[in-house]
C-alpha cells in the first residue's frame, strides 16, 4: 500500500442491541451504545477524533470522547483505571512499562521526521550527528554545514509524557534527551551551565511553530503534523543518513524514526461492548481506513490484508 492511497472516566451504559439497532445505524457497524473515552497520543488524536465522528454517525447511539494527554499519560490512565472503566488509550508505539499488562491492538503506521528551521540549509543529517547534537558535542550549525556563519543549535523537544519523544530517544538517540535548559528556546535561561540549548513543548503544533520561527532550531514531529509547514517552506524534514521511510521496504531501508500506533484497553473488551465495537471499527472498517489514510497514516488492516510493516514494531 502506498502513502496517500493507501480523562474523567465514564461507566458504560450497555444497551441490549440483540433485538434491534437504532434506525440510523450503519449495517456494517456493530451495534453498541453508551460513552467511551479515548485518551493518549497528541499526534494521533485528531485522526482518532475523525474516526470517532464516523463511528458515532454510523453506530446510531454511541458517544466517543477524545482527549490528547500524550501517549505515556494515556496508557498510565488505563493502567490506573478500574476494571470496568470504559476507557482506551492510543499510544505511539508499544508501552515499554505496561504493554504486557494490557490488551493491545495495532492500528496504523506513523512516520516521524527530524526537522530544522529552513534557514539551517541542510537536507540530511547522520544519526551520529544527531547524537552529538544531543550531548553537546555539536553546539553550532557551522560545524555541520558549508556556511561557517555562527548559528547556535537550538533543540525544541516534547515533554516527558510524549510518545514521540520516547520513540525518538529509543530509535534514534538510543539514550535520553539532554537537560532542559531553556524556557523560550533561544538561550540557556534556565540552566546557563547546560551543554545544550533545549526547551520543551507539550504538543507538536507548538514544536513546529517554534522550529519555524527560531533560527537554528531543530526538533521532531510526525509527518502529517508537518505537512503544512513543509509545504510553506518554513521547516525542512531531514533524511537520516540519507534515508527516508518506505512502508514496503521498512527493514531494508533502515530508516529508524517510525512506529506502529497501538490501542490499549485494561483487558480484552467483552463481546458486544462499545469498546470492542469501536476498536474493531477503528482497525478494520473502510470508513476508518479512509479517515486515517487521508491525513497520512497507513492503516495496519486494509482490504488487501495486514500491512507487513505493522508486524515489525
């Protein structure tokens, strides 16, 4: 499949749909009613909201509430919730701490980019250079580009509840990000002795805004969130070691910065429940596939079968 084609907890009010479904329900959507809260990834939540709207329109009598808490915070809520809490989380990749304790379903492939302010003038960086930027060995772009005009490297990161940050640390840096040293991402106003200029923001929109407006800024975000900024030419998405992601050759290509989006529930939802109906819809219904694909996510389950790359993460 090619790209482009391809929380307050609410107790579930189960309805007996065995006799009949609401008149406006779509026949291909399992009948379920009540309220379900979906929390987690700020990257994925806009797409999840679009899927939830389709489900509400198709199911006839269900309400899906969505809240962008960050992947780690969302999974934590599911872990801490009661057994009957009607709550699921979306997470950028497997939860390192809780995957084996929860019911998990693979949903879609998410590609991420390292991005720089367009004034930096680079199109690629090596992973080794990114690690040297993180540890402070490279503190100025003059060490990495032909233009030797001094330009401080300013790192714009996500906060500690971010699944995107966790993925960047695991798959690219292979270590944690350096110390938080800046409030406004311009200088070391928080920690003058820090080896790097590094600030944090809560969501990708803030990260992209900072990178696009601050000279020398570098950070990371998912591909769909970056689409408009890249089109406007205010940020540059870098290849890593000259490589980009291709879902058809994920292993051979060697591009590290991608993952599979997961759905997590406290335990396997009961048959006929709103949770299982919505999770099945999000993973495999044609309406959901369209909503995910149109914003740039590759669904794991398509009418052709399971996306091979989804088995790799």
